[in-house]
C-alpha cells in the first residue's frame, strides 16, 4: 500500500476523491440526503481548497497496481468559538473525511490513513486531533475508538438534522 499526498495538478485524483466524498455522504446519510447535500463542483472545489497552500493535506492510498483505494483529508484548525470570543485559540488537527472502497475495507487501509494523519499532526505540533461523523457511522466510530478517540461533543447536522459526534484524541510526541 502506497500513501501519497495530492497536488493541485493531480486533477484526475481530485475528481476521484470528490466522487468518493459523495459516496461517503450517501453511505452515511442515505441516497436522498447524501446525494443532494453538495454538488460535484462544490466537492471538487473543497478538495482543491485543501491543496491551496493551507496547513492541510489530501492523501490517497493506492494498491500495488496503483489503483486508488482510499483517501483522507485533514488540516490544522483553530476553535472558531475561541477566536470569536477574542481568546487565543489552540490549533488542533481535524480529519474531515476518510473513505476506503468497499473491496479494500478491513485490510488496514483506513488504519494507515489515520496513522499518517496523526503523524502529520504531530509534525505540526498540534495538541489533539478530532473528526466529526454521523452517530450512525459505526465503522468509523469503531476505528477511531480502537485508536484512542473518545466522544467529546454531539450536535445536529444542520443540513440533514442527523446527530453528529465529535471524536477527539490527545496527541503526544
């Protein structure tokens, strides 16, 4: 399994990641909500946004034949509520999406992508990492739980009215 970060020049892979972001939404939120939540153009731009000089990466996992079987997107964030309140906001690592094609699941791909993101966060010296997901996304919740993440927050998804959970883990060198 080869992990590699994308660049803005990697347009085919950007398109594929956007398609799989939609697949994730459909899988977690259902066809009606997940399939109409965001346009494909918006999803492509969101991938590009992470590649445009920010403290972020889009990483793909390719099998031995070079076929992309998974991806993850992560970035360094600050707590917007703290900034709005005029307080110093400690940066943290946010894993915004992870996807593995069904035929490559349970082969350690998502585990490798998560470990890669955590290593990058440690290089960025952020104190903790987190992700948000639907409370129904039991495979992802299980993966993160096995890796030391705990539920730290819960709230409704404004677009779908489903409950979202924030999973958080303290990082150490």
